[in-house]
C-alpha cells in the first residue's frame, strides 16, 4: 500500500512540477487575486454609507465570488491533463513504466486539484477579512472553505476525466466548462422549467372564517365546497436545485436565525428556499391554525423534516466526479483494445 | 563526364556479354530455384526469449495496420525492422511496447505476455518512441529521476542512476536546464538513456539515430553492440539503411502489414546490386569496363566513379580480377549499397 501511495506521490509531483512551474499559473494567480480583492474593496467602500449592516452581504458575496472564480479557473488547469499529454507524447512514456492507470489518473486529479487550490489560497485572506466585517462568523468560514476545496476537487476530477475520454484538448476543456455552467446556471433554469412542466391541477377544500362578535375571536371551518387550482411541484425537481454548487454552499453554512426564527443572511434564505422546495405543495387548511385561531408556521421544524440538500448535492457531484475518473482510468489502461477514432497513443 | 567516345568496344564482344552483366566466358549460373517450403524459416516458439511475435494481427476499423507478423528477435543480437512508411512498423512497436493490444496472435517480450502481464513486460523492456515527448519544463536530471521513480526505484537509487545516464548521454552541461532548451539530437540522446533507466533486457527503438550528429551515431552503435553483447535483445526500426547495415545482425522486412519472408525475400536478395568502382585513371576504367565484356546498360558513369550493376557477388569478383588484369589502377571497389538496402530496394522493386 505504501509503495502504491509512493508511486501516486511521484505522479502528483510530476503533475505539479509541470503545472505549477508554468508562467500561466502565476499570471492567473495574480489576476484572480486582483479581481477578487478589487471587487471586495469596491463593494465595501461603496456600501459603507448604507445604514443597514451589510457585513453579512459582503461576506456572502465574497464566498460566491471565490466559488465563481475558482470554478472558472480550474477547468483550464485540468481539462487537458490526459489528452494534452497524449498530444505531447509524454503519456505513453509514463504508461510503459510500473505506474498503473489508476495511479496515473488519480495523480493527475490530485495534482491539478492542488494547483487549483492555489487560487483558493490567494482568495482566503479576502474571505477571512470579509467574514470579520460580517460579524465574525468563524463557523461559516470553517464550513465554506472545505466546501470550496471539495468543489474544486470535483471540477478537477471532471476535467481530468473528460480529458481522458475526449480526444481533443480544446474540446475536453470546453466540455468541462459546459459541465460547470450546467451546474451553476443550468440547474437553476432546469429547476424553473421543471417546476412548470410538473405543475398539476388540484382540487382543494375551501375554508372560511367565522367571526364571533361576542369575544372577537374567529374560528376556521371548511365550507364543504371545493375549488380547482394549479400548483407547481418543486418537490419533483428539487434535486436540480440541490446540485447547484451555490445552493450547496448556502445550505451547508449553518443558518443563523433571527428573533422570528428566520435566517438573517442570504445563505440561510437560499438554504430555506431549497428546503421548502423539497416539500409537496401544502393545501391551506384549518389544521394550520390553533384553537385560538393563531397561525402555526408550517415552516417550523423544516430543517428537521427535510433532507440536508447540501449533502445530496455534494453526493451528486462526487458521484459524477467518480464516474469521470473511472472512465478516464479505463481509457488510459494499456494495452488498449479500442481506440477513439483518429487518436494516436504514442 | 559521361560515356567517353572510347575506342568502341567490339560489338561482337558486347553482344556476347551475359544478360546478368557477367563478362563472358564466365558461365552464367542458372536462376536459383527457390523452394518456398524450405525458405519459409522456422516458426519461432513463444519461449524462445528475446522478442517473439506469432501471427500478430491488429486493425483499426477497416484499416488492417498489421495483418500477419511472425518473427523472432534473438537475445544477443541487434535486429533491424525495415519497411516503407505505413507498413505497420509503428503499430507493431506499440504492441510490443504493451501499449496496444493485438486483435489476434501472441507476443512475448523476454518471456512475458504484454496482454496478460504488461508490468513484467515493462520491467524487461525499454522503449524509445519515434515522437519523443519530454516534460518540457523539467530538467534532464529530473526527467531521468522521475522515470526511475516511476519504474519503482527508490529516490536515492533513481537519482544515482539518473546522474550516471546524464554522463552517458553527454548532457552534463544541460542537466539542470529545462529540457525545452535541448536540441533535437540532444533530445534523442536523452530519450535513449531514458529507455535505459531501469536496465531493461529488451530495447525497442524507433528511429533512434534521427537528428544525431556523427559522434553520437558512432556512440549509439557502440552502445547497442555492447547491449547485445551482454545478452540483450535490440529491435531497431529505421529508414537509414546503411546505418542499419552497420549495426544490425538480423533484419525483419515488413510490407503492407506483413513480414516479408521466404521466396520473396530470397528473390529480393538476388536483385542486381550496384558496385562502385573508382580508378586513378577513369578513362582506362571506362574503356576496360567495355573491353572486358560488361554490357553497356549495366554501367553508369557519374563523374569519375563508375557504377556497375551485377547480379552475383561472384561476378563482382570476376569483374575486379579482369579490371586489375587489364591494368586499370583500381583504388575503390565496393558495393554501392549494403545488404539491407539492397534487399529493401529489391523488395520495393525499385532496384536501380
């Protein structure tokens, strides 16, 4: 086992030596630091005059910005890891050594993961800085950073996997970007479209209120008649929403509830939204009101009732990454029986 | 200087010259009868050692890159792999290097089967591909150390081996510079020692001499001869036929995905070969060539050098004897092409 890991280590070091030593990597690092830092400083300066406490909003913006930037940079580092080596003729010379296909692909995934984490590293000071401005939510930073690390790993794995499965480096990089775009934007569109597609007609009981003039109370009762209505069914497509990396992040950060029991920041609100989407549409009924006619919040206990959507979403991502890596290992295994059209193996 | 208006050769004598270029009255030997059954050569056994390929076939879609290849590259010998572009040499080498699985047939590299046990093959085999990829941002020293580590050497052992090979490749001055600054020939030398990092017993070389300067070629030749003398097996593919003639003990000719063997090979080896003749007195040479009865269409004069196409080595000896007997001061009498080149050109049907 330790020999196996040692060999993996050699592959990782080889990957890093190639990637980290490239000028492009350093240039990108500086660009990322300038963009993230610049946006945050401008945001902070221009929002300072606002009356409301905007620390939380700036913190949320920072986290999302870091996610956006890293997800945009990572495919560039991983999307041509295998087919680029094929083109350069260096893949075959590693294949004829004692390295297994699994070590080779995993080494490339981990290598480009580490190289991409450099971008998180230059963003980390801004994340911590804006967390302090946002009221020192240390636990939010402690959750956010591992999630970004994991997400970068997922994009690296998808990029390396696709670079093993697709012949042309340019194409595999573009497809990796498309995968990132699908999860970042496509899932939102898919959720919206899916909600409309799955909406259904429902017959609901009508309720009405009887007002008691004597004690000023009102009681709820069913009229006995029904009405037709169209209800959307987000619960049938909520997995789409759950697979969105920004939703994962929002749901993973523990919600801070205000006096009324509602989350007070943007993460918590998004998280609450995706939890609500899991529940089938509620028909308003008299059961929502207690004996005094006071409204019982149906959202109470929703965090306990519903699945942790960040976990589900990360699960989807990790499964996808695993499938991509598995496919690439098959494609790198030699001696090869089948070859993609037009490919050369040395 | 073309054909001189010499004293015309006696037409009677010229006509009397044998069609094979041999001067009369040397009795022209009848065409050799080639029995295809006898010349087919023994079919190698899989456990013969070295490189054994038996009925290997590989196609890509409808393209049959390798149709039927059977040969044996023996330990202790340098075997040349020769064939025109597209003959299937590279496909064959990829299969031998355990990168590509054959559709049918079996391969043994030092006794190991690349399909069943590729790791044993990779332990035994060093491979130098035709398109040599190097990690451009790494130094030669790092490249060789990394390859050693990938072959399972410990860090100090890999480092030590790398330093040793850097000296062998004469890259000491460039050992610590990125490999992208290396010239083509230096890259070839690096690629060659890279194939040797794990001390293989079988070497597969695809165009190893391309881009090498003369010194490096001589060194390469010496290196391969030493490798074979120590019991190693070398299979070398190249288009430089005169180079191969000097280096190789055996030759495997491939054409259109098949190993050329038996009758076709014998016939090709019998094709006329040109002999290069130089004399201190070119006029006497061209005069005597006609005079001793060499058919004029077998003689080609280029400057002061005469080329004579002869079918048999015995005829060459006879021609030389007669020229010397005729008082021509010969200073050079040698085959213009080597054995491998002659066979190759004979196969290609382009023998001049």
